[in-house]
């Protein structure tokens, strides 16, 4: 009944807006656009043009047909695949993008949800707005460990080339990213190993978030608000000012709040979901761990931007601060898998180039509490990143040498009792690296690319060499073949290399206590992956593109927990390298089709298989599990989606997308849990009532799936939101 009420309210709202605001949109005359302005036009602007205006642009750009004009959008420029701008058709690694216009049209509420619009990405929702994100799998290996160990630590997320990797246990705290979708120009996802270009942790690939430049927006103020069920509120406001053609500044503020889809929490001891009232009765510290048990996500951030650019020089400065509080499946260390996490961080990032020299320096500093209500998990955190690169050309060769330095520091002393310290005070991990990327083009149709990187870490005390070898053969102007080989290493992080703690478990019936000592292992080898990839890309009729890729991964040196019995009541545990290796064989197919100036379709899907070797339950988990199939079923064997962007009439836009994952089986220390096939259908309907100002209706999970997508998490639910976007 409540869902029907929201739907009726939305329909009434939109009918009212259409009646009240039926005046035409006033836009700049298309004949006044320069060639540079035309080439920078967004998909959104293109799709809103009448056919006669599109034909005028074709003539002005001296193109042969309207299909060739659409090819500018079917085959866009990308940069993250090779660190230089090039057409998607010619990118050496598998890369896909989602633009600012698609992000706005899609109705996605945050970055991880938007990644469901991109091929090769597996996205599972844990609680409302909190997600588990993987590129092509490699999740929960070896099986049978804590849910904590299933976090994706093999993908590097960057904001404007600045790593935002969390060095406590690896992975990305998505809620702590300071930028909102409205700040983003595009997201480029590289689905190939690329640590030789971007450093450790880019093992399965890179998710590169590229923000909008202030000079691209000139003098503009915009605000967006939307609200819906489950106390979901989202707000954004920004302003940009250009002081000259070379210098401009901007600022943005974003806020989001969401409640959980259900009130019950799963309890391991009871093996079922229990009400909050029941959990308060049986859990003595419940209110300390869950000050607001219904909360799923709350975050807010402010960002400042400044850009200076001319023909030979460009300098960009960004700074900001964020606060977040979420409740999601993360640290399953006691009776409840859903735990709280808070983050309060500030950052400064400076980057620029002068002629062929590029440099960047950033610092991210603040406080993180990774397990609310438990001592030992609150830290002062400081992450530093710096690099310098130089690009030069010699005949048919292009060289890009560089050096980088990163440092991560954690200090648990100021926030925890001395008896509950995980690290025993301030600890750090540093990395000094040198790298070289080279490119050789013997003919116009043949290109070879090689990149190498040597990393020297504080721990482990050995050097690691990663590499990328690529070859491209352009069959003609519309077809290209790519062959890639890569070797990549995940970097070290605090939990494996700096942990030093003691825990005591008291058995009340006997009065006997058992001591567990957890020790770090400075000799633990880094996870390494070898990848082989073949892709064929083709442009059909200039407005239809296809990308077919087959890939193979082989990964080894996964860490696993080892427990040694010192005496009947004293045990020592540490992480060692497992004998388990994984092999992934798969294929992906992607179609991008600009049917006409009103309709665009993207269709993509993956099929793959993950095989484990050397696995037995005793070397991968604390407790013995039942027999497990060597075919690793935690990664879905098929997944993909379809997106349709449609403008039925002027001023209206309908964006619909469907995302699907096959059945899965998740193996954890707490048992084997099947995850049903998932179908998620989202739709956003927007109406431009004046110039760029819009009202919209946003529906998420319209198929009303109510299953869980992650072990012991919340069941999904349908969300309906009303929104307003104002631009001046």
C-alpha cells in the first residue's frame, strides 16, 4: 500500500509540473557554436537537438554523414588505458566509461551504484547505499574465511589520479569518497591488470573518477535535491567562477542520508534475523555498537577546486573534507555481521604539467573508526601520495619514465585503551617506485606498448617488478585487435604486516580463559596475478560499436590465517601464504548503439568460470567445512546489463537500466550461503521545465526484488524518489 501511495504521488507531481511549466526551453542558437564548442557537446545536449540542427553540425564539422557525427559519441576519447588521450577503439587495455550526462540521467544515487552501468563490474548491495564492488571477480578467495576477508583489495580506485585505497585492510571505503556524482566528468574503468602504470593494488584494474574542471563549467550555480522512502535524502549545491580564460575556481557541498531496508539484524548465535528489541535484551553493548540501528548511510562533504591552464602549463588544486557514518557487513568478529563505521577525513591534492613534465602531490588525513563500539579499531590516519613523470618522443618511440612515493601511517594510541591496541602505537608502510612506459609504432596500423614498474616497500623487504605488454593491430579505421599480458602485485597493508594484539576468551562454565596472540608476518608474499587478454573492437555504420574480449587470470599467494597451539590455553595466529591458486577464464561482449538523435542503447555481459587448485578447508579456514566444489561459485558465472537513454519528445528524458547477476554460493567461516539470481531494474524520468532546470521521478529496484545480494546482509527493497535540479 505504501509503495502504491508513492507511485501515485509521483504521477500527480509530474502531471502538475507539465501543466504549470509548458513553455519552451530557451537555448543558445546552434549557429553560434564554435567548432570547439561543438566537439565538447555532451550526449545530453546532442539528444535534445532537433534533426535539422544535428545536420547543421554535420556540415559545420565537414563530416560526410550524420552517422559519422554520432561516431564521436560511440567512440569517445579515453585516457586511463594508456595515460594518454586516445579513441576508445584504440585503447590498449579493456576500458569502459560512463559520462557526466549518463550519471545524471541514470538516477544512480552514489558512485558504486553507478558502476552497475559499466561492463565487467560486479556490484552487490549490502545495506541501503553500501556496496561490494569487484572487477571480474576474484572475490572471497580462499573460501571459508571471515566476511572481513572478502573485501575487494585487488582494485585501485582513484580520483583525478589520486589513489583513495584504504590501507587498514585494503579496499575502498566508498562512503568516505568526498566527491558526489554531480562533481564527476566521467568514470573510466580499466578491466585489466595495470599496476605497472598506476602502482600496487591495480591488480584486477582501475576505477578512475575524473572530476569536472571549473573552466568547463564557467560561471554556473547548480543545486539538486531529492527525497524518497526509507528516509532517503540527497542534496548537492555547487558554484563556479571564471576570473579569466585561464583561471577559475569552484566549490561544492553534498549530503546524503539513508535508512536500512529492514529493522532486523542477523545474529550468528541464533542463526537467524532478530528484532532490535530482542538484540537489546541479549547484547549488553548493543546501543554502544548501534547508536542508530536503522541507519544505513549518512555522509557529507565539501570540496574546493581551482584550475589554471594555458597552452603549455596546467595546474589544478583541490581540497575538501568529509564525514561519514554507515552500517554494513564488514567486520564479523562477534555475534552480528553488520557493524558500524565512521570516517572524518580531509585532503589536499595538487597536480599539474609544464610542457612534457607532470607532477602530483596529495595528502589525506583524519580519523577512522572501522568498528563502532569495539576498542582497538579507531585510528589517526595519514596517506601521502606523490609522483613525477616526464614524456618525450624519439623517432617512432614514446617514453614516459617516472618515480613515485607513497606513505601510509596509522596511530591507534590516542583513541584506544593500552590493553586493546591493534598496532601498539604509530605504524607506517612506505613505497618507493620507479617506472617506465614505452610505445613503439613501426607503422600506422601497428603499435607495441610496454610498461615496467619496480616497487620497494618497507614491508615485505623485497622488490617487486610488475609489467604490462600490449600489441595493437588496426585492421582499418573501424576495427582493431588488441593482445595484452600483465603481471600485477597487490601492495601491503596494516592488517597483515603491522598487527600485534592479544585477545582473551573466558569460558564461564569452567572459568578457564584462552589467550589468542595475533602476530604480523613481515615475510608474507604479496598476492600476484598474471593476465592474458585478447579483444576485438569494431565500429558498424559509425553509430554502432562492438567490443568482444576473452580473458584469463592466474592468481597465487593469497593470504590465509594459520593457528599454532602453544599450549592447551594459548594459541598464536598469523597470516601466511596459502597454497590455493585461482584461474579465471571468461569473455565479455559490449554493444553501444546510437540509433538516432533521440535513442541510445548499451548492452553488455560477461560469462566466466573460476577454478581453485590446492584448496582444502583446513588450509583456508579456522573451522572445517563440508566438501567444496573446485568451481568457485562466489563469483557469478554470468552478469551484465542493458541501458536505454530515450528522449520521446523535447524536454523529456527517460533513462532505464537493467542489471543482472547469476546464482552464487558464498563460503565463509559461518557456513555456506546461496545467493539467488538478481535482477535490478532502475528508471529515471525527467522533465526540463525551464532551460537546464529539471524535475524528476527516480525509481530504484522497480522489479521489487526482496532477496539479499550479500551474505547476512539486508534484503533489498524498492525506492521511489522525487527530485529537483536547478542550474543557473
